[in-house]
C-alpha cells in the first residue's frame, strides 16, 4: 500500500527532552514537508526538503531540526529549545513536478508531561 | 507568514442543504487546492485547480479558480453527515523558490445535522 506513514500517533515529552517524529513515504516523492497545526491557526510550515540532503526552513523553524538522508524519510526533531511544542504535527510529500499537490500523513500529536 | 482569508469560519447546516465556502487573497496564485480534514487525521486532497476560471467537480463537490486568480470557492451539494470536518484552502503563488510554498487558509469547520 503506497502512502505516507507518521509514527508514533501520540507522543509525550518531558520538559527539557528532545523527541523525534518519524515520517516515511513509499510514493517515490521528491519533496517532503513538516507542518504544525494548532487549534484555530491552520497549518504552519516548519521545514521542507525538495531533494535528498537538502532542506529549507519554513515559517516557524526555531526549536526544530530535520534531516533528509534518504528520499523516503524526513524525521523531525523537536528540541528542548521549542518552548511550546504541544501540537499536532503533519508530514506531507509531493512529486517534484510543478504544481502537483501535497499529500499528507495522519499526523502525530505531541504533548508535554 | 501569509495566510489566505477563508470564510465562513464555521457552518452548521441541515442534512441535504448545499454549502459554499471561499478563500481570497491580495496576491495572485497559480494553483488553488481544497482539502478536507477529519478529527485526528491528516488533510485529504479534494480538488486541485490550475487555471484561472477553471471549474472542477468531484462528486458532490465543485470548486472554481477565480478569474482574478485571487480567489477560489468550494461548493458541496446535498450535504450528508460524513461531510462533517474542516475544509482548508491552500494556494501556491509560483514555481520558484519561496513561491512554491503553499499558503493556507484557517479552515471552515462544517457540522451537519442529520
């Protein structure tokens, strides 16, 4: 089954800890994206990657880090520098073709203990 | 970052009614996308629009790319309970650099009374 898999579905973090959210796709998509979703604020772009070994900051990159060592994988680390990490995190991917839409995983909900 | 103006913010309708929502921007876009999000899940693409004036249907859903390229609307006909969810519009300004990033509306929350 082709798709975008985010894991875990729910994640809890103690204050001061780093946590890593997984995003894997088997769609052979070139570009991958991480969004944060808070109630009433829509989707905000954290980081994106258009090709392997390259990534760009989005609108709210502070306190987050990413890597893109493989085409299929784009993990997001929420660092202790992110002071308000409780949110719903969404990963998306798309082909490299112009104007093709992004497709989303089912999200990871991160909460602070 | 920039956001699209999406309205209405929420709607509560009776089953069988038609629904209309829209997004506007001060900037020109070359792509408009409409997504639906169910609680606790990721957005699912409903309709993609690529040309000014384009009118596209997907079952009971119809969306149009405004001729000014600054707006788009989504209509749902004969609503049913499973239409409940949050509908998002998203636009892309261009094909290079930062213009390739999607700009998102804040969503329209739809509730349907059976």
